């Protein structure tokens, strides 16, 4: 490697430039890896420590390091562009294949359409002439054909495997199923892939095509390990393995899936999985249910499980030029909807739900692991990415175990006949209790020999699951009881765990640790600190502080078919990866999808909304009439560790606690429903109250009085129109109280977006919290002027949102808001041309 530098004082030769020797380059490279950007003092120290660099001026060493950093930046950018180019090339190939498949499907439909047109008239006449025979024929047409049993000997299984492979490929790349684009999914270089769902086929089916940065063998290894990424998968047992002559493998599997709610049974599958390599080098894993077989292994029905059917499904994995794999995924199932209550059948008949829970989940897992491979080994909270994924999986699995309460895991019903609104289960098995005992900071141990679970389900009407879950997450005090030790939360604060190296923000006073983040899906793993758990002398054995490990997913309102979950478990400060967990929480599953009339940033003043009667006002009724009814089922499950002699007492407490939570959720859901929202786009009923209209008029009048100009373009309108214009003003407008510690009391939509909060949480944000040190000093110096002169113009600067994100603004205006008596009511701020940095 040769580098030239200017020899200003005559150096190694008489020329104008000299070249670094290999030894000098080696020394500089070694120093660069130790310190890429040394200070001037450090550079001089380098010259003194390395005699080989003594004939080089410090300025030239500075230039060398600048050039070296520039080359490193260019190398990284070139590598990134090459990766983007490979991804675009692969996506283009996928789109071309999809286009060819669609053209074949169009040709097939055109042919069928012409064929049916030719025979429609004759068929109609024949039906009219032999009406009775037609009725009988029609009835026979819908009868399930009785096929003879299939041979399940090794030769017969190979025949079934080859047949499964052909059917799977016809679905993955052919026209065996009519595919339509998944609602809300748009293919592109940053999307998860091309996702489609079936239309008019037996059962439910979903298909996805995508590019992942992993080799085919690694992709196959991950996808075969279903329990590691499929949250609903309880177990996969490989009962038999048969090698084939072509180098493939036939496996007989028994798989169990958890029930998503207490209102439905769990399901299981008896499967054949065939792994083989095609002639073009593609790796194929296809699977289907084994039914009606003879001369081979069988799986009899299992108690408490409904036997579902897996139609030919699987994965087609092709190596991609430049590294990585192109993968085609097909999931096709018949989940026996008749086995569940009628209200839940849309969940079992929705291909979009299957796409979210299985098909897209597989792609997310692959993309997440590929991302982890390209990043550093240790991420936030001092954990490796794989350890964080394992924690989230354990939370989800523990919640599913409590929700299903299988007897083979030690669960048994306690104290009721199953007809109660809240079901109580007890588990005293050693496996469940192993390592459960915690030692609190007070020094008192918590000794437990049983785990109790209280669970219930409820139907919700006309409230989007994502909005409800977001409220439950941000406002624990609205539903949590601070007298329940591990689950109480009157104040939520940042936990003590080190989160260096990850994207961390403050959201509702909670630590947020993103675990998986894509355009289509967002999941948070966070630590919450609970303070003041025990308050009275008799609570001496309760910990004074406790931490919750919390998993939150499904907060994207636009994700069709996804459920929303908030699952948490108590932990202590010295939490280890293998520490025992007792997960509790909420799962909200949409059952149908109405027309969403709200934006993703919808806000609500809950305290005001709860004061409105159930009938609402005329505007609210009109608003509700224009929206579809969104139904969902919420399942609640809470686990408690207890001693055996306290089971009855804890059961009574748990039952009452869950009932109180149900009551709180119903109250919140009523407030969040569109029946309590105004027909004006973006305006809510609390904003339509006379008090809000009066405040808007005071804000505008005071602005005109002090600054001599109008705040709004047309201020001669009625109070309701002024409020609407103020709410939709492009600049951020927010009011704060005139107290010793000013807190925000009102903000328009732009203000809420700037602070990244809601009208409810707004009242928890103090004025000094959004400014940095320079901003606070400026505000303190201008405050007397605001109170005496009535207003002050502030220079542009930086403030912080409630999530800790920096927000820049071009300029700001602060003015005193006067009421009807000409006395100061509050202070108002206008932030012009703000944006996130």
C-alpha cells in the first residue's frame, strides 16, 4: 500500500512528494485501528512513540488519518450500495416471476370464462327441464368424496411426499391457488417481501416471497425449528425419520398449537415433512397432514385437542447471487372453524390472520437473525440479540401455557365448575416452581409452592385493538391495583439496567428496548420499575421496588390480521437470562375489520370522555354510523405465586382483581370507541366541549392583543370553527399552567405529534422537561418579560419530545393567555417549522 505525502523540509528524496514505506503504513494502520480519530496531542505522542514516523510532519499524519477515514467511509458506502443492488436485483427477479405467474393465471381465467360462457345456456336449460334431478345432483356434488386409505409404508410415504412436493410447488410458483395481495402490503426494497392471501380456496392460505441474507441451509435449519419462532407452537415431536434414495428426508411429525383464547380449544396436526433438493439446487421443505392411512404409523386423537389439517405447504429456498437466499413460503390449513364458537369463526377463516401469525412471522425471524449476524454481538441491556429473542419467546410461551392450562403441565381447575366469568387454575408441579423463589431487597425471601392463574375472555365492540393496547401500556394506573404486589404500578420509572448500545427512548415513563422492528411489525421488550409496592407495616415482606419484563406487540393499527399483546412478568434487579418467569397480560384479537376512521396518531382525553353518557351526541352518532363495527376478543391471564395454605385467599383476591381489570377495560374501551368521537376528522368529543371552545377563543384573542396580528387566518368564526382551525394549525401550539412547576394542559394535533404524546399523557409532562439546559436558561430569562409585556419571541433551538427525541424549531412565540376577567389563565407556546432531528 503506497501513500504520498508532501515533504516540506526535504526528506527521503529530492522530489516534491515522498511515499510511505510499508513499515510506516503498517504502523499507521495499527494506530488507526486503535484510534481512528486521534487528537493533535495524540498524534504528536504517536510520533514520539514510533521512531519510524519521526520524519513525517504531524500535519501529514493528520491528513493520512483523514484520508484513511474517508476511504473507510467510501468502502462502507460501496458495500451498502452493493447490498442494496443485490437486493433490488433479487426483488426484480421475484417480481418478474410473480408477473409471469399472474399472466398464466389471467390466461387460465380467460379460458375458463370462455368455456363457461359456451356451456351456460345449455346447462341452464337442462337444469330447468330436470329440476328434481338437479337438486339431487347438486346435493351429491357437495358430498365429501370417500377416498380409499393411503398406504403409509415407506414406499407409500415416498409417493405421498412426491405428491406433496408437486402440489406445494404449484401453489408457490404456479396457479393452483388464486392469490390476492395482502391488504396494506406493498412490495419494495424495504418491505418484508411480497405477501399474498388466498381467495376462494379450501381452508385458509397465505404465501410470501422474500430475500434474506442467510444461506439456504441456515434458512432451512431456522424454519424447521418451529417452536423458536412460531409463538403459537407448543411442541413439534419428530416420531420417525426415513431417508430417500434421492438424498432427501421424510419425517413424521406431531405438532401442537396453543389456543389463542380461553374460548377455543387447542389444535394439533399429524404431519409428513419432506426435505429434498431440486435439480436447480433449490432446497425444498414441504409438509402436509397424514389422514386416512394404513400399513404405517398413525396418531390417535389427543384429549383437549382438535385435529386440524395442513394442506400441502412448505418452503422453497433458492440461493441468491452474491449471497443470501430467495425464499417462497406457503401456509395452507383447514383449522376446523366448526369446532369453535360462532363468534370466533372469522378468526379461523381468515387468511390474513394466518399470514400474520405464520407466514410473515417466518420472514421476520429470518430477517431479524440476518440483521443480528451483520451487527455487533452485544446489544442493549448487555444481552446478545439471541438472548433477547429467547426472553420474548419465553414470555409469550409462558402466557400461552397459563392461558391454555394443560393438565399434563400440572394445571387443574380450582374452586368452580367452569361456568364462572373468571376461571381459576392451580399448578403445584415441581417443574413450574423450579427456581421461582425470589429474594427481595428487604432481605425477606418469598417462598411459594404453588402458582395460581386467573383468566377470562371478553368481547369488545368498535374499538381498535392497537389503540386499546397502547392505552393499557401507557396508563397502567387506569387498570392496575397498587395493592397487588408484583403487578401494581402507581408510578412507572426507568429501570436500572444498562441499555447502552441500543436505540432507547422514554415513552410514557418506560424504558423501551426494540427487539424486532420492521415496516410491517414492531415489537418492544422493555423493563419497568415499580416503586412503593408495599406501603403499610403489615407489608414488610413485600419488596419496596420491583421490576417487570414486558413484551408489547401489535400496536400498528394498519396491520391487517395481527393481534395485540401486552405480556409482562416480575423480575428482580439481578435478572438472569434463565431466571424463572410468571407471565401475565392481555391479548386482543380482531375478529372482523371495519373501516378505520381514525389516524394512527389518534388521541383522546379519557378523563373527559368517561364523563359523557353512553348515548353520546348527535355528531358522535353520525361519526359512528360512518364507520364499520370492529369486534375483537380480549383474553386476560394473570399468574400469582402463593403458598398452598393461602390458595383460597389468593384465588379470591385474583378473581376480584381480574374482574376489576375487566371493568376498567370496558370503561376504557367505551371511551375509545368511535361513538365518543366527533364527526369532524381528527376532533374528539372532549375537544368539542364548551370549555375547549372557550380556551381556543382565549388563545386567539390574547395572541391578537399582544402581538397585533391574527393567529388564525379567519378568526371571525364561531367557537367550534376556531377550535377546529386551532386543532389543525400546521405549527405546534401548546398551553401550560402558571404554577411553580408548569405542566402542559392542552396541545393541538401538531403539538401532540411534536411531543409524541396524547392528551391524557400530556398532563404528565412538565415544561422544563422538553427543553435542554440552554432552552431552560433562555426561558427563565424571558419569563419576566412574558409576564410583564405579555409575550416574548424566542430564537430557534432544540427541544425534546416525551420519547427523548430531539426536535428542532425555527422560532417560537410565548404569550400569556387571558380569560374573560383579563387575568392570566395559562401560558401558550407556538413552535414554528418544527421537525425531528
